[in-house]
C-alpha cells in the first residue's frame, strides 16, 4: 500500500496494485496495472474506494519548482466507484483534480449503473459527473431509471 497525502487539510489517498507501476518522465505519465485499488479518505465526509484493472495518471512536473502536479487520472478495464451511500459500475472513469470530480462513463453494451446503500439499482446512465467535494451528482446523461415510491 502506498499512502500519499493529498493535502494536510483534505485527507489521504492510498494506492494498491498487483502487477506494475511505471512512471515515464518523457510522457509525464504513471501507469498502474493489475487489480488497482484507490482509497480516498477525506478529513470530513465519506471514504471513496475505486477498483479498476488499469490506471493512467497524467502528472505535470513544474521545472521552476520541481513540484509534480496531478493533472488527470483515467481508469480502464471496468471501474467501480464505491462510497458509503452510493456505488457506480462503469466502463471507465476520469478524475479531474481541479474540480474534485469523478466522471464515470459507460458504453452502449455496458452503461453506467448506480446503486444505493442497500444495493438497489436506481437505473443506468451513459455518463455521471460526481462531485467528491459535495458527494452528489452534478450531471447525469441519458438516464434510464427505475422509479421507486
């Protein structure tokens, strides 16, 4: 397990994998392969767990300071995003650090499916934009849902 503080006021991130972690300075990318598990534990709010087969992180090195900055993180090979109150299963996901958002996307054959804390599906979606800061959806695209009363 590799623990990296996101910042002292926001919490911590843990990363685990089964095959390999490779960083290429020329492309400024880190590629993590094999049963990747990411755990984000904020100071306040729900812990988020992400399970995927492959993770690609774009990391920009600022030459003037030598500090690395996380630009975007992509998952491939099927992705589950699991919180205490919600779970998404999707074909892929993108984490956008600047907006603190996860965008999960499906395919026509494998749409995004969202489940509540009791494990019930609320429907399928083409795409969901989920705010980690607010722990709620910002945008839902092409919803096919189950209405419950």
